[in-house]
């Protein structure tokens, strides 16, 4: 399994996951031509993309969906989220549905890759995170969410790779020039994860088995990469876990 984070942050988000010759995208939040170029830069042809999975309908996650129309790629999103997505051809729309409160898995390449949605907490109609399983590898992707609950921790447990939002430092948000309404949205339970919230979630998930952590969707005004990394390292050190020995960490 190969992970390429093609774009991350408020300007756009797009993650490529490749197994063998097949690739799926999580979000398409940069322009169509930029997705094509970013894929080629990591040696992935656009026609290798099997599916696009959308976390939610905000512009920095769906801006480049005409890419899917161009190549006839199916796009998956929460059933209610389609009410906010207008840029996908009808025949390419696929919905995630729950059965007995649990999202159904999507299977690709005759069962060699499975994508399992899980609910998150953001100011959208039906925001999702995703766990991708292929062979003996698992990757969990959790982008915009205001908090991480027990159900999310259960959905992400036992992953080899965690791609998770570490959006802001609350003190920087409070000191920012943002209107109070925007500040309140960011730090709300349906806003974005703070560094400390992310670190707490990872401390419950990471077991020290060599997991790879990618911190993504950092605010360019209300966070610093070194601060995000330090917060996670300190929290995991409380469990006796050291970066480079028990896990790997990269801030994107």
C-alpha cells in the first residue's frame, strides 16, 4: 500500500492510496488539472484511479470533482452529503449507506481492497472518515472533525497508518483576527481538531508497532508544524512511545 498526500490544508485536500496498479482518492479538493499533475508527479496515471471517496462537501474537499467526470470515475459520499455536491455526473454518484447503524464496506479488485466509511463530527450533512484495508495493511483517514468519539476510535483501531487532522492551536485561534463566529466554529464540537485533541486520539490508537502517522489539514494561520508534532510526541511519550523507535511521524 502506497500513500501519497497530494494536497493538505484549507487550500485543498486530496490523498491517493495505491494498491498494485489501482489507486483511489480520498477527497478532490484542488483543481482538476492540479490533481492530474500531482498524480503524475508521484507516477500515477489519472486513468489508474478507480474511485474517489469524499469526506464532505466543503470546497477544499470537492473543488476538483470534474476530474471524476473527465475520466468516468465513480464518486462515493454519504447519502445525505450529495444534497450539497452538484459537480458530479449523475451516473457516477455512489452513496454510503448504513445497515443497523454501521456503514457498509465498498470492495474493489475482487475483494483485494476494502473501504469502510465511518461517521465524524463536522458542520456538513453527513461527513465521513474512511478506513482502507488491503492485504495485511490498514490505513485510517480522519480529516475535518470537531472531536473524536469512541465509535471513531473503534473504527480506526489497529491501523498501520493514520492520516489525521491536527488543525489548530486554540490559543492561536483566540489571538487571531478571525471574527468571533469563525473562532467559535473552529473550536466547536463540529469544527476542527486541535493539536491536543489529535494527540489524545493518537495516544489511544497507537500501540508502538511501527505505525506511520501523518498530521494533515494544519491551519496556516493558527498552527505551526513543529507545534503539532511536539504535542503528539509529548502525549505518546506518556505511554513510553518514542518517535523513530515505536512509530514514525510526518507533518504534511
